[in-house]
C-alpha cells in the first residue's frame, strides 16, 4: 500500500472506547479462558478494519495524535452478531398462526414468496429486513432469497449500499411446490451461475447455492447444485435438513436409495466446508459422523424449532463430534430477529435436555462460533486486529427494569447472562459495520 502523509492517515483513524468483550476460543472447551474482557478497553479502526486493540491507556499513548474518539466507557462492546440461517422474504409473515413445517410452507411461506418476482417489492422488504437486522446488532447473515433472481439482486443491492457482509442465494426448487415458484435443473443452474458471476466476492457479499431442501429438488437439480459447487469452490451451500419428523419420512420416500436425510446431500456431493445445514434436530449417529467428516456446519434455530413445533436440538451431539454450530433466527418460522432472544430460547431448549449453556457459550455461538460455522474466522466474529470493524455497543440499562436487574448482577458472567436472557433490540445501543455506525438506537 502506498504511504500517505501521516496527518491524512491519522485523520481516517478512529478510537473506540468501551468494555471490550469477545471470545478467542470456544468456552464450551476452555471455559472462561476463552473469553477476553477489557473493562477500560480501546480499539483503533481504520478503513473498515480493527488495526489495534488494548487497554485505553495503551491505545491512547500509542495513538496520541488521533483525535477522533468515540467514548462508550462503561458499556459492553461485542462483535457484530452472526445469524447463520434466515429467510429475508419471510419478514412480512413472521408469527403466522397455527401450523407445523409442511403445512406452514403451503399456507404461509409459499404464498408470500410469490411476491418476490417483483424486484421493487423485493427491494422494499430487503430494506426493512436489513434495517431490522442491524437494529438487533446482527451484521452478517446467511440468507435465503426466493426462487426469483430478482430477490437476490434486490437483497445484495441493499446490503452493498449498507456495506454489510452478507451471504445469500436464490432458492432452487423444481418440484413439490407451486408451479409459479419452480425453476428447472437447467434454469436453476443458469440463474444461480449468473448471480455468482455478478455478486460473489463483490465488496462484502458472497453467494450461497441454495436448494431449499431435499423434498423440493429433483435428483437432477441436486446434480446441478453440485456442478456449481465444483465450478465455484468458494461459494456456500445452504439448505435445510431434519427439521420435522414428517419431513424426514417424506425424504425417505423421495430418496429411497440414500441411507438417510444427510445421506441425500452426501450422495449428491453437496457437503464440504462452507456447506451449512439448518436445523439437524432428528439426526442419527451416521449422519453426525458424516457432517464431521465433511466439515459441514449446522445452524441451530431455537425460536423456529419451538414455534413450528419441530423438536429439541441437542447441542451436545454436535460438540461430541466437533461439528461447527452457529445460531440462526430462521425468520419467518423463527419469531425474533434478535440474536440475544435467540440465545435465550437456545438456553431453554438445552435446559429441557439437562444441558447447561453459559452466557460465554452464548456469546461464542452468536459471534466467533457463527464465524467458524461460516468459515469466516479471522474476518468477523471477534474484536481482533485485522478483523473487519463490525461491532455492537450494548446498553445494560436499556429499560428502567433492566437497569434495576443489572444492579444485582455480581460478576461478568451474571451481567452477560442477564443481558442475553432479557435483552432485545432495545439493548442494542449502536451497531457498526465496516467501521461505520449504521444504527444508533436513540436517533
Ligand atoms: N424447510 C424448507 N423450507 C423451509 C422454510 O422456509 N423454513 C423452514 N423453517 N424450514 C424449511
Ligand atoms: Zn429456514
């Protein structure tokens, strides 16, 4: 990089003061040692990246000429949170009453998704969706579009304008859904390829090949998905698996030659690093071994699993096999955009199975764990030098009651746990992406 006059370089730098809190490893393995906390901390950001971090004193001494200082002393600063599975077109039908997965898709999801043939409409929903994400402190997500290429163009245009790191893809589905929501193996391939060429790697945007789930893709279409992954090894593969018992039974009937549900994706060579499967509630030992062997990640979506009655995800099964797990909101089957609320439900789901999740594990799942699940460690998910400057300032006195409750919290773990159980969009004081403030709660 060409050197610039010192003054110009300094002018573009900014110091952020606050109580820096992030993970350097998985607290499920290392406990508190995996957590880094700098009560009087400071970060220096420049050109969208964190270029230094430390105590306030260290940073102020080293960067004494930098005058652009934002002071959040006394507030927690955590990495921008990562939603590893969500459907932006379902924003408008979140909280639809009374169904389980397969009827919910027919009654609520498919009719809504038809509207996304209209790009202007898609863009208006993308705007609402991304505004909601950043209001909730989420700065990266792995996102389903609809079958229409227009839905992905609209989404990426809005994400690009907000300078967000986002991964998305056009849904591929060529059977078992309404005719006007179907592509074909050939058009699904061609349209996805065109979108990859147009968007993958542009600014902070990446593409995910997105077969909806095994029931809505023919074997021919899954072959085309594999062809795309071979041609473009750095794209993601994003789909659903083993969410609902009726769905699992249906997959057995549709793919009788595969050993099990995960086996379908395995047989069509869709599993590798950067493959992310949502749910994984009803998996057998063989399927878990297969996910481990192929380095496939899983997105756990507790509010969705409870809302449409899918079942209880057992995180221990994945830990035992060293399978990367991220958290997903799965809006619109999920009921909240908030990753704090999502972790709160994850905690309860594990409680029902006699597993304990600590607040530190929650912080990990929502940040570095999500980054690992998306193969983005070193880029996002930490307040680390060279990481992108995506971070969130939390307000632990966001409401009078939260202020009251927090006074009784005795230590860091209790504070963070209370914040994660009771927190929501009001707790997100400010969200930064690419080094810029993109949401300020009180404005
Ligand atoms: N499985 C296939 N499609 C969907 C969807 O849109 N939402 C959920 N939760 N599961 C699915
Ligand atoms: Zn989903």
